[in-house]
C-alpha cells in the first residue's frame, strides 16, 4: 500500500475514526428511511410530496454515500479522507444545530451530534493528523 510505503501506519485512532465514518453513513441511511416514510419522522423541511420527503431522502442518501467513501479513504490512509471528515463532521454539526432550532428536539439528533463531534475531535488529535501526513 502506498500509505505504508511513505511510513504512515493505521493507528487505533484511525480505525476508530473509520468506524465512526461507517456509523455516520448508517445514521444517514436511517434518515433516508425516515424521509421515505419507512421509519417515523415528521417532514422537517416542509417539502413532502405524496407523503415522502424526497429532498431530505436524496440529501441524506448523498451524505451516506460520502461517509462510506470517506470510511474507505480513512482505511487506506488517504489524506483526502481526513480532510473530508473535518469538513463533513463540521457541516453536520451545524446542520444538526439548525435542525434543533427548527422542529426537531436535541434528543432526536443527539446520536448524530455525538458521532460527528467524536469524529471531529478524533480527527484533530495530533496522532491522527500524523497518520495522514498532516502537520
């Protein structure tokens, strides 16, 4: 593997970060199911068509695919995966806060907040940054 050739190693923090990325992807899949009406959830955006929040389902599906791609990049020690974690976890935390300011409760988004905050904090640790060749 090219990452190992450059002296980088997959640390425990990188493995946990990869698991958190997969968990985030699974949480987004759960959101897709809720938006499609398969699991209970009210329409947060007010964009329901035929009883289904298509916009929410599509956006959640896109974010799920991104998280699964990021998990693959993290496992392969690709620095872009590390950068995506920083960006996506930060954006998700902002969007979850906005959701709480809307119709959702903090309890309903608490797992997403915990997973995204843990991923962001873990990604910013010096050892994790070093595993991806960052200063």
